[in-house]
C-alpha cells in the first residue's frame, strides 16, 4: 500500500514537472519570437543566423529556472518575467555559437543541427553571437519591473557572463587547461564559472524580478551554485556515455580534445556521486521556502537525472 502511494505521488510530481517544463518552454519561445528581429529584416543574414541557433530546439532550462524562481518568491508567475528568461536564453545561445567556432571547441553539431558557423560562415556566426548579447541587454533594459530591480538584474547577469568567476573567464581557463591534467580546484573553477554562473544568475535574477529579499536571493544563489556545478558534471558524464544522436552534439569530443572534465579526473562513478551530493546540498539551501520549493527541487533532480 505504501509502495503504491509512493508510486502515485511520484507520478503526480513527474506530471507536474513535465507541465512546468512545457509551460516554461512555450513562454520562453513566444518571448524570443517576439523580441528577436524577423528573419526577413535587413540585414537578413545576421537575423537568420541568430534565429537558426536560438530556435534549434533548446530545453530553455535557464528561462524556466528564472521563471520558477520568480514564481517561488512572488507566489505566482510575475507578469513579463518571460522577457527576462528570453534574455538569458539569448546570452546562453551566444555563448554556444562562440564555443562551437573553430578557434574554440570547433564543433559541427549543436542540438542535432549544423552549428551556426557551418551554415552561415565564421564571420556571420561571430556577429550573430555578438548580436544576441546586444539584444539581450536591450531586452533587460526594458524589463517590466522597478528601476532598482532592473539595475540589480543587469549587474547580476553581467557579472555572471564576465571574466571574474563568470562565463568568459571560465571559458578562458578551460582553453588554457587543455592537454594538461588540472587539479580539482581548477576544474571546479572552470565548471562554476563557465556553466554554473549563468544558471545561478538565472535563479537570482528571477527571484529579484519576483521581489526577493536578501535572504531569499542568497538561498537561490546557493541552490544555483550547487545545481549549476552538478549540471556540468552530468554534462561531462554524458559526453562519454551517450552517442552523438542522443546528445544532439558530437559525443566524446571533450575526451578526444583532452579537455578538463570530471570523468577524466575522478572517473564516471565518483563524478555521479559528486553530482548527487551537490543535488542534496542544493535542496538543503531551499529549506527556508519549505514545500513551496518543490518545483525547483524537481527541476534540480531533472537536471541531474537527464539523459541528454
């Protein structure tokens, strides 16, 4: 009887999670469609390239985390927060376009489609990434929240994408660590900066948009730091355990290029153990929200247990 009740409860939570993911994806896609210039807007090449990468079938994880953080703090989905989510997705996509370039990861496949530079050439791909970053900040400047909240959100996201403990800094150290075996501290720095920083900013900025106080913002930050690092550890694991078809990108590329990854340093099983421990730590950071945080906790588990 207890086993049946647990299975029933798990089925309900799974259904709720899928509904959350679908709702968030649709809201983010609608906002992106509205905010990005149409493909037939002159100059058409750059706008087509931007849309090629943005609408390549991403899960919209960062917008969804942002929206759910806003919902958690505000008690309901804050009006207009999908634009903040769309800006975060633009920044994420810009980073992917640039990561795929020959000078960086040199990848031909992203989300199951040819990468931007393979379709439009390297010059337009570079400019498409630049344009998405510019469009993101134009969107952030027009968010439907107080001026103080807008400034805090812009500062939060700019820091997360910058050179000091941010996305660009993480990418630089990742490049410099190729073909050497980094120590655990360096590897964690790369993953916390390159991946976890923007995931954390998505949660904190969503909370700020929803009216978070300092304690709530700090709790969301701790959750983001833990879940963001776990997300990248799982990404490293999938790179060596899944096929290119399953991943939608070239599998085994990190191993072949001798990039710094958790499986390379710790092995697959220990990497999984560390990701699970980080999930537990992430969940503990949301204790002050009580049961209201069940959606974010479910999203965290989804990110760790995903298969692509």
